[in-house]
């Protein structure tokens, strides 16, 4: 079986206790269809993680981050022959005006304490909690079978996903 590796970024921009979230509603064939996620996307050739997240923020939101901070790397393994490495950023400031219409879905500021009530991937709940409770950089491996999270490994140690959800 041939395998494929993809590099992506995601950012959780925080203002006044809320994250800017993207409700993925507009693409027909979208693995994230109807889920709420941060802003980000796939690397273009030669981009650094910082360049990728800045380009994605401009494309999807119309803004430039003033203070992106790399907080972690998430490794996604699934029953598909694709392994995704996602560079996880946070930020608290930006320049420009948010787009009124995003081609990926609907942009909305969501209270951090309300996030877990939204349709999220189970693994996203883990790293969102880590963003809220840890300052240090982390590595999180998430193993899925279909939509089901079957294993989570934080900094090399298997964890119980239920403890974070």
C-alpha cells in the first residue's frame, strides 16, 4: 500500500475569550463537512509553517496575524493511506478586516467555553483543551478509524481521550 504525507496548518485566533472558528458548510466533498475548525490549510511548495498560516489567514479570512505562536504538532493517522502533520498555532492580534464571506464556510467568534458543545472532531477537543491548560509546546498523535478516534498519544505517552473531552 502506498502512503502519502500531507503538511497543514491551523490557527486558533483568540479575542475576548472567543476563538475565530470556521463552520465548514460550503464544500460538497469535505472531510470536515459540518464540523467547526480553526483557520488553516495545506502548505504550498517551499512554505514555512509561518508562511502557510499567514497565507491561509489572508485567503480564508482577509486578515494578517500579528503574533502567531507555534504551540504544537498534531500527527493524524487514519485508515486512509494518508498521514497528516498539522502545525498548530494560536494568535491574539491581527491586522485588516475579517471577510464577510468565506469560500470554505461561515466564520464566527465562538466563546471558548462553548466550543465543546459544537460538532468537533474528538481529537480537536483534546488539543483545544491542551491550548487552554498548557503553555509548553506539545506533540499529539491522533489515530482514527473512519470518524472514530481509536488512539491518542501526547508527547510520546498514550492518553485516555475521554479525560480531555
